């Protein structure tokens, strides 16, 4: 509006000048075209977390960027004290059952220590679905096997309490909302699914996401375990369902969860061969569908990468090659419940960039998403100030 007012004022001056000069008896001035002003319709809003992320990204090496894309597991009830040096700079940690100490107070101390840098905390995640999949004790609220039989409001209530529990112990990400449709009781995912139809599951997924806020919800396991028989913990479940049929059914809970604001989607190690013969984890096509068709702009994270190595498929037996393929496909973050050769992954991804297999801009985009999210979690709003070695020496 200030620019518009200045433009109007200038126009008035230009309009009045000939008349004023005429009154003084001088000759008419030459006609000078008025400058063109294009007023801004809305002021530019600046997100301090985004500014911080851009500033920080500019100081990072490729190795640091790739490390920030890894979420790892450190065994034991005191993981913060035993993080290997090779995991320095990882973007997150997943808590498994072996990480849970004797009390919630002790757990809170561990998550605080794992979070690391105050201004850029690591993501702390766990699987807290309720029922047969829960890590943090004290969660006796209804799980999916019960919630699928109740109204959607019950899902909100259960996940609101579940989210409050996780927030109280310093967990920021929950891999807890199963968006898979399952109508077959023999399916390994049946007891963990929120519905037997796309519509039923979608309604409950929506409420679960809303309920557990501000915990960062994760929708799993894209594009949907219920569509393919088999267990991805030991195989690559496969289905020949068409994309059109998938869109009409199994896509619905994921779309609903995305619309509800879930910031994470977990890719399943399953292959829908009519769309892509590769597992979704390795499929650029499925990442395009998630981003372009479903409108997801958050963090695409893999399921445990070690499952691929245990699938029995020789092609997926190499951990480092799997990491390169997963990043090349479009994953923002790679999850490792078992030990990972982080330096090997960094070296392989760096070589893939050199060889033109991976575009470095894709690494930058993934890192920027993660930096922005982690900075937002910190609650801080200051700019990133990079201190060089000389600066650090002076400040000591």
C-alpha cells in the first residue's frame, strides 16, 4: 500500500505541475512519461525457520547434508551416551523397546540428550501405534484393532492422549498412524489397520493426525500394505492392482492424512507392479504420485532399510547401494533400525553425485526440508550465524 500511495502522489504532482507552471507565465514543460508502478498485492511474509535453513544449508558439505538425511537407532537404555562417532550429524534417532529405561523421567533425560543442538534438535521418533506396537509404557488407550470398530472421534481421543504421552517424554515424531487398508484377517497388518475400506480408514486417519498434534504424525506404509499379501519384514509384497483402482481405494487414507496436515509419509517396501516393478522405496514414480498427485510436501521417509536386506532378494542385499537407490528415488530420509555404515553411505552418495546418478539439488531440497522442520521444532527464530575457525578461536 505504501508503494501504491507513493504512485498516486507522484501522479498528482505530475498532473498539477503544468497548471502551476502556467500560472507563473512560463512555457509548458516537456511531457515526461510517468514511471510505471506495480504495487505488491500482499506483503512478503518471511518464515524465520526457512531463512535459517537456507543460511545453514549454504555452509554444509555434501557429507553433512547426507548425514542429516539419516535416522538411526543406538541400542541400550542410555543411547545418548553411546552414539558412535560415525553417526555424528545424523538427522534423527528412533527409539525401540530396548531404549526404554525404568522410568519416564529417565526416558525424558535420554531424549533431551539425543536431541543435541538446542537450535537444531535431532528428530526423536518411535513407533507408538498402541496395542501390539508401542514402545513408551503407559499407553493403554485403544489401538487400531478397537478404533476401526468405533466412531472416528474415538481415534482423535486415543491419539490425543497418545500424543500427549510422547510429548511429555521428548518424542517429536510418531510412526504411529497406519494408513493401510486391511479387510483380510489373515493379513499381518490387519490388527494395526484403522479400516477395511478407504472411506473408513480415511475418516480415522484424519482424526488421528488431528488428535496427536503437535507430535509430528507419520502415515504408513505408502502406497499401502493392505493391497499386497505378504510381510515386508521378510519379503517384498507384490500386487498387480492398477493405478486407477489404487486411486479409488488405497490412496484415500493417505490423501486424507496429508490433507489433515501429517508432515511424514513412510514408504513401504512393497511393489505394485502395474505402476512400477520396483519396491515403492526405490520408485521415482511412486514419489511423483505422492508429491504431484496427492500434494504432499513433507518428509518422505523409508521404512527400516534393513528389511530390504532381509527380503531374500539378492539385488537388495547391499546396504550402501540400497541407500543410493532410495535417495535417487526421492526419499527425504532413510531409516535404519539396525546398524548402518554411515561413512559408506556418504561416500557412495557423493560418488553418485559425481557420476551424475543423483542431482545435488535433490540432496539440497531434502536437507532444506529437514533443516526447516528441525528449526521449527526448536522454537527459536534467530538467523543462523556461521562462526569460522578464526571466529571460534576469538570467542573461546
